C-alpha cells in the first residue's frame, strides 16, 4: 500500500491506505477548506497500524480541523498588517520575510499560514512583484537579513532560486539570506548539487532553518541531505512546533533536539502553535508547554536547547516564553532556580 507518487487529493489518501472510505465525506469537507499534500517519503514513514502515528497526525486531515475555536483567526501572526508590498513582511527593522511562493511539498495540518498556502492560496510572485520586492529591500538600508519563507521556498527550481540569490547579491546591505523549509526532510533528493549551487550563488552567508517536529522525520536520507548542505558551507538551524500528540513529551523532544545537533543543525526555536483556524486539537496550554521545555533543562546539552517562542497574535512579533528561572527578591537581590528545582540567592551588584 506504499504510495509512490505525491498525495494531493482525497482519492490519493484512500489509495495510499491513509484513510478509509468511511472518512470520505469528512475528508472532502476538510479538502474544500485546506490544502492536502504528502510527499512519497512522508507517506512511507507513516505506520498505518498506529492510529496515533505522529507523522500521520501532522499531514493526514482530521475532522477536528472543521472546528474553529474562539481566538483562532485567518492571519494568526498578523503578516498582513506588516506587508508594505506584495510578498514582503517587514515587522523588525533589520530583517524581512520574502514570501516568493505559497506552495509546499507537504501541507501541515497545524500550519499557521493555512489560509494563505496551497494551490488556492496566495500563489507565486510574478516577475513584476518580485522586482518590487527586491526594490523595497534595496531601498531599506537597515535590512540586514532576508528570510525566504512562504510556503516552502525550496520548492522553487534551482534556476528560480539562482535568480533570487543573484538579485540579492546586488544589494550590499543584505548580509544574510535565510531559508525556512521542510524540503531536506520531506523530499531529501531535491537537495542536490544544482540546488546547493543556486543557494550559494549570491556569495552571502546562507542559513537554512529546517522545520521538523518528530525524531522519526530525520531519516537516513534526510540526514544525508542536511550533510550536503552543511558540507557546502551552509549553516543550519532548526525550528519545531510543540504539538499535542506529536512531540508533547520531554523524551521525544530531547531525542529530536539531540538528533538535530548530531547532524549539525543547531536547535533554534520551538514554537507554541499559532491560533490558526481548526488547529485547537494541536494546542497545549502555555503552562503545559513551559513544563515540557523546563524538563529539557539540565537533562540535555546546552547545544540541544531551543528557545520556546510565542508569536504574539495580531502581529506584535515573537516572545520567548520559557518559565522564568530568576526573580527579584528586593534590594537588588535575586532568587534563581537550578535545573533540579533548588533555589539559590544572588547578591546585588557592586
Ligand atoms: C518570525 C519572523 C521573523 C524572524 O524572526 P527571528 O526571531 O529573527 O527568527 C522576521 N520577520 C517576521 C515578520 C517574522 O514573523
Ligand atoms: S511547510 Fe510550513 S508553510 Fe507549508 S504547510 Fe507546513 S507549516 Fe505551513
């Protein structure tokens, strides 16, 4: 029953054995609202005998997606309010998002941009819109970093990626180009010599932020794809989403973060899920999240510690929301807790 071709429709899901005909009406209803896709690599990774498989939970549609709860919104992190020209989101002075494409090789059921991505989504910037985006970046001297996201920018062909990198090469104040992607995990063969050469075409420092949420995603092929990037001089960081039923367990997260470090991907962010419509079944409370993240402290190397992040709804940016380990006790003194929970005082300065 293993799928050999990409899964993009309800029929494909049924054929691949990832759903049963009884699910058909529900699947049609979900598919009418949100894009569906799995790559063959991800479809093969799913254990069909496990009803709680953490890979299936990320990619196979669920009836819970039809329930929208209070507070959920189409634009959970307020991209729209900070978009001066099509495809650019400029919230912080020194960096912009460049959303060249709104297509992904897989569609995550918890996606924060689920109302914008997919075949019915915001589409791909045309040549004129790309030029306007580059002009905006060139006109803003303070932009030090350009973050290609979307959608998944590594669905673009090496030729398109090379065009983007060459356009950025001409803008001297841009020093860093960062890509946010799932491709090394979900379609590792795409990370070939042509793609890597395109990423390096600007001569700028390139970072690839890899999105993965469960240690099983880091297959031998995915690890090899990351090695090709890192060996080529591209720095890698991770981003994961803390998801109920996928990785809401300190053991699973510890294994994921250690695996990242082992393959030279520095753990960067662990996101609290955003308030995207129909994703309530993935969200823990912030209290639960803080406890899980605190359990990583002291137990795994400092190299393996991600920052626990909330993107403040409404476009107010990101905040680090790990449990505070230090509190002021008056007269310039502090009480600080160690990783076992012991409390210690710290004296005033001077
Ligand atoms: C998340 C985000 C960034 C990147 O933030 P970092 O903390 O640098 O990773 C930049 N711009 C916008 C609009 C974002 O939402
Ligand atoms: S890869 Fe990113 S943008 Fe695409 S569906 Fe998943 S979370 Fe959304």
